[in-house]
């Protein structure tokens, strides 16, 4: 281990903070993690993570990263009854932009673990707490950084015994979407970072249900909004046969916030057998509703002047449209960037780290931009031309991917964050899209000609099951 200093402080014990702390244990003599909330020993939602009661999935890329940081974590989750999806395609119903990608299975080496968000955070925290040089202090609200000239030298904290200061060689802001680093930079005499934003105007309602174990083959049902239907759902089977049922609207459409209304809403577009199983399930919680105004990427990577000793990781840098389920995996990839940067020393650390972290964020942001353009018609700022070109073709692409397993698997590689979006922009992929589209159109013309039915109303599409 190369020691870069005596003490590092991480503000926030959410997913980003726990990962940052793990990285810092390789380079600092001791690491303190501070969180305003009481941190429960049980896996339950908490106030500081208001998104906790809403359906979360850990993309396989994120799962592999977490396992690398905390060896044994995935086996620990398995042992606690967390569902895992490997080879059985019946366990996933995935419907991006109205096209069911049947036959989708990640395989054993890219298994999808489906813990509830509180369970995942609880177990990651437990693994971090085993590192002897880490202290995790709850009920400690961070008030702001302390600085000396152009260097952040610690934090001001209000804990159970009142206000105090903590010295640190490095401070990492992992305070989530509510990160106050832009305001703190201004107080320290630095400019605020520029922001890229995409207006999503999403609204969620979620509740937890206990579903009869044999009632559904699926462990995950993901149905995105489409250009014509601003609604979707993310349903996950977690530990203890508990299901997170999240329904959402985008472009300002809010789903109902009562249980019966949510299931009626879901029946408008989800497979009938899934809705039926949920209707006879045991409610475990009252519905919880929340809005998400916009995706936001704070461009610290573009700043010329940054104080030494202060970094930001997680949603505080980039908070992504949650309907694509990428946030935790991207936080893990930022932690990988932090590890790689620290391995090269601390010279010019903020600039090198923010630039390294921007790489995985950029790929994910671009992926989301294509989907956002297709679904929301949202303007996402400048994009490279191949991505601009793909955005209006979303429906054509997914129609082709639903019929062509090679295209489908390529898309899943991108969706799972194993490859950049350009992976589906090769000439060979273009040919496959064209071929599948022609076949689809031809097939549709051939089968529809005798009856000439009108368009299928939203919600009455037959279940593929
Ligand atoms: C509705 C919804 C659904 C989502 N679904 C998914 C999904 O399926 N998959 C996925 O990967 N991502 C999903 N996300 C995104 C994911 O939740 C975030 O990307 C992830 O939690 C970011 O982690 P973080 O550590 O940056 O922030 P958080 O996990 O939000 O943690 C911030 C921490 O800072 C603490 N804190 C705040 N202020 C202070 C203070 N002043 N002092 C001390 N502590 C403080 C809080 O208590 C909290 O512990 C979803 C988000 C939303 C909104």
C-alpha cells in the first residue's frame, strides 16, 4: 500500500460513500465515513436516501465492481436469499420502448443480483466496517469543508455531542444529489461547475408486496416508457419474496399514489399474469411517491481551478434518469476511477480524478441521452454524430433487436455498462438493423393484409407469456 496521508474523510454513507471509503482504505492510514442519518443494523429504508423505497436494480457491471471491492459480497447476498438471475430467460421481462426483448438472460459470469436497495447498502456497509482502519459515524451532519488557502483540510460536523472539526488529508463529498460542493466552492472563491441537464419530469409511486413464491417465474420486470406512452414500471423480486413495485410517469405524468390505483395503472401496459399475481399479494408498506425533475451532470471534469483535497463521487457528480437503473453501477465505476487515479499518486489529484471519472459517466450519459431523446424528445446538449443519428431510430432499433438475438445481446452489453453505446453503431449492426426491419415490415404486411386491423391500443398488447 502507498500511503498518501494519515486521514481521509468521506461525507455520506450511501452507495457512493461506502465505495469511496473502500478505495481510500488502500491509500490512507485511517478513513472516517460520516452520515447524518442513524444507520440501522437492519435492511430498512432511511431518511437520507429517499429513493431507497423505490425499486433498485444493480446492473451486472456494478455487481462485478462491488465484488472486486468487497470480495465475498455477492455470495453473502446469495446466502441472505437475494434472488440471482443467470441463465433462465423466463426470469426477466424486459421491454425497452415497447419491444419485448425475449430470451434475455445474463449468464453466470454476468449474473444479476436483485437485493432491495436497503439490503444492498446494509451489506456493503457491513463489509466496509470489517476493514480495521475504517470508522463509520452516524448522526453526524456535515456542515461544510474547512480550508487553508487553496486546500481543503477537513470538515465541520455537527454530531450527537455538538459541533466539531475533523482534520483530513482528503475529503470526498458523497452526499448524493443534495451535494453542496458547488456552493462550498463558491464560498471558497472558486467558480461553480457547469451543469449538463436533461429535463425528465419523472414521478414514481412504489410499494412493497409479499408475492406467493410460486406465483411468478419473473424476478425482474422492466418496462420503459415509449414515445407514445409516458408511463412504465420497474418490478423486482428481492429477498424474503418481497417485491418492490414501482410505477412511473415521465414528461410530467404522475402515476396514482394508492395501491389499487397503482395496480390498475400497471394493468394498462404490463403482462396480465404479473398484475394478477400482484393483486393477490400481501401489501407490506403503504405507497411512497417521489419526483425526479432532471438528470444532471456537474462538469467538474471541465474545471481548470479546483481546491486540493476535495473530490465528489456518486450522484453529487452525476444523477441519472432513474428509469434506466444505472446510478449505483456508475458510482462504482467512479470509485474504480478514484482507485486508478490514487494509484498514480496525489499530484493534481482533483483534476486527474474528475477527468478519469468522466469517462464512464460520459458513456452512460450518452446511452441515457439516446433513450431520453427517443422517449422524451428531450434535448441533451451536444452529442457525437453517431449518437445523434441513432436517437430518432430508437423504435426501429428495438424492433430489430427484439427479432435478432445478436443485436439484442449487443444492446444488453451496452445497457449493462460493459460496452460504450458505440458498440451498437457499427456497420455490421446497421446491416442487421436494416435486415431485421425489412423482415419485420414484410412479416407485418403479410400477416396484416387479410384483416387490415387498426393500431393496437396501448395496454391491450397480448402478454408474451
Ligand atoms: C426513484 C429512483 C430509483 C432509482 N433506481 C436505481 C436503480 O434501479 N439502480 C441504480 O443503480 N440506481 C438507481 N437510482 C440511483 C441511485 O439511487 C443513486 O445513483 C445512488 O444512490 C447514488 O449514491 P450516492 O452515494 O451518490 O447518494 P445516496 O445513496 O443518496 O447517499 C447520500 C448520503 O449522504 C447522506 N447525507 C446527505 N446530507 C448529509 C449531510 N449534510 N451530512 C452527512 N450525511 C449526509 C445521506 O444520509 C445519504 O446516506 C435510483 C434513483 C431514484 C431517485
